């Protein structure tokens, strides 16, 4: 009606309804009035308080309610779902007429064949809730405006939309500007849980469920819908788990988030991709055991942007993550809170005792993201060592620390072999990213496995994670066409048993990479849990929240 940057027509809306229906989603449209009504007032200024200089409608004029009824008359036939939301929140003027408006619009929506919904605001809109239409589903969004206990006492059905736990205002200093606290919600929250002693009993018949909200308060900020996706996705799985099942699943949060990362975004989505993983880089540190000189170390590795590690006062502190086994490390991403480091270093270790500095930062001036990239190095432990804090009284504080290896060029690429012991031990198991699966060849020397990288590109490193049936003598070969091969590395006299061969060689270009077996270490064939291929230089693409 008053939009200067486009609008939805009936065809657009039908497409939304079609998409929603195809994916099991019901849309609940909302026209919020009599507050938050600037669009209506710009369209017809005479409807607004103070001669239109307000975002509140003037309910003293009969034409105001008549106009809003006409809006619902016009658009309700567009909507296929059973509910229509009429807002009715945070109106701070003319309380007696507010009740009349609330009741008139609720009744009018029912005459249009829909069930009305509204935001719970009655505690501050009236001294007595008697006389308000009870056949309305309310969003209980704030304990002061109309908390769940008051809503339940008055007989309303309601939805948990509590602002203190479930609101996001992107990049604001309030209402979870960095995203919801997923670990807290996973460990402590259920749809019946409200803060400040306002919880209701599980499965309360008046409680219909829960809902999280994103509010774009910062209208002049330049963030995009994809930026909002990055804030929402880390807790989308947690909310789905809790809103569908309610009770604690008994699965640790880190394990749950590992499953969420594997799932990624919904099937068929093309405009959004998961922000929890990326094919360009492999995050090694998420959910891994962590320790620190002080503070809760795990908060920096839990994948949640609202929890942080805080060292406490002083200029010296450290934060360490155990990657579980030796890994090729090339990069660390740090997302500093306001208590950021001024001088600090990234160190690596194979045993957690002897440390080597691989990157250093001095005179950092501000909080926010910092990326330290270094030459590939094999390490099991990675730590941040702070030597000077920007604010000595606060020490060091990180929203997250993320450790990466270079891109595994072989991950999920087409993989073939000269043989497989049985079909379930096929060559694709070596490049599926799952360390529990494996390829196994026939029981003879000279078997091979190769991966197609998709295009000719430079490589310098191959990692072979052998099962007990390992190779004693073998070559790493490369080819541009899969027919003509050249040897990049010759490996001889390796010991029997399971092991990891991390091979670095002079950069060589090729589309196909092959392990050409020569001699086995046992009477079995060759068996690989992982075949990984790394580029000729460290990965430079960043994995951002």
C-alpha cells in the first residue's frame, strides 16, 4: 500500500503458499495494528494519531477500525491456512478503545472463516482483562506485557515466543544480536519453559508450542537475508529438536551439532548453503575437547556465536583444543568479543607438551574476526596464547576459535578401484568423509584406488589412513587423463598394521590421483579408511558465521 521498493501481488503470494504446502509448512500472515502501523498511516495519514505523526492508529475515529476491517476483507481470501494474526501489541494509547478494537477485529476475522491470533499485551494495556475476546491464540512474548501464567489464568491458548530466550535482532546489542544461545536451549529449555519462574507444566493443554522470531529493528543497517541465515542456522536444529520432541534426548550437545552439520540445509535449496560446514575448508575443532588457563574453554568450540570463553583479568592466558589425532592444520579463525587480544600467537603441538609458534598477531586494535593462515603443519593440539590484552582488567574473550585444514580435494569426488573385497567395501568409502567406512581390495598385490578431482589442479599432499590391511610398498601417481601416469611419491618398506601416511611432495598438477599398490603388509588386500588430497597451497576461503 505504501511501499516504495516493491510489493507482493496475488501471484507472488500464491507461489509462497504453493512452496509452503509442498514442504509441510503452514503460513500465518499478520497485519499488525493498532501500533506499528506506519505503513497504513502513510497510505492514509488521517488514520494516525497526532495528525499522522505517529505509528499508532487513532482508534477514536470509527473509520480507523472500518479501514482495518477492509484490509482483512481484501487479503484474507489470499490465505490458505486456518489462522490470521492481527498483531495488537505494544499499543500505548487509548486503552478503553483498544479493548473494543481487539474484540471487533477478532470477531471480524472469524466471520471471514479464519481463527484470530494476536500478541499478548494485555497486562500493560488494561488494568482488568475482563471482557476481552478469549477465542484468540496469543503469542506470549514478554512476561511483563502478558506472561504465560496470566495468559493461562485468563483461559487463552498460547505459544511460547519469549523474547528473553527466543528473539533475535540481527547484529544489535540486545535480543541475541549474534544468534540464540543454542547450548543453553539444548541443555535447559523446552517449549513449556519461560524465564523468571513463569514456566508452565509440560504438555499443558493451553500451550500450543513455541516459536522463535527475527526482528529487523536496525532498518538502516546493511545486512542481507543471507547474513540473517548465518545467525539463525546454528540453532535451527536445536529449536526443531526441542519443539518437536520437547524432552531431553540424552545425546550430548556436541554430538547433536555434529549430526546437524552433516545434514546441512534442506533438500533442493539453492539460494542458501550451510554455514556450519563448507566444501572449501574442513573445520577440525568444532565440538572437540578444550582446556584453558581459566574460564569455560568449550564455549569457544561449541559452534554457538552467543557463548564465549572469558579468561579473566590479566595479560597472559591460553586456550587449547585437542583435535583427537594428528591433523594437517593450515588456519585458525578467531572471533573476538570486546575483551579482545592485542598481542597473541597460534601454537601447535603433537603431544600437548612441546609447542611451535606458527602464526603471531601484534597490535590488534579491535574486536571481531581475525584469520591467521600458515603453512600446513601436522598437529594434534592447537592453542591460542595471549600475551597482551586490549583491556587488562577483562583479559581475553572469544566468541569462537575455529581450526581448519586445507581443502580435501578428494572429498565426495568420484572414486574407483581395481577391485573391492565385497560391494559394501567399495572405493567411494575412502573419500566419503566418514572415518568409520573403508575400501578394501582383493587379496593380492598390485591393486589400486584413484580419485577424479574434476579438473587438473596442483597438489602437494596426500593422506592415507590405512586399516590393518595396509600397503608396504606403493606409489602415489597423478594423471591429466586417467591413462598416462607419473609418480609423485614412491613409498617403500612401511611397517605392518594400521597407520596414517601423511605424504608431502613437490607440487605436481593432475586431475586424477592414484595409490598404486606394489606390495602388501599382510595376506589381506589393501584397505583405506581415508584417501585425502590437498592443494599446493593453504586454503584461503574463509568459513564465516
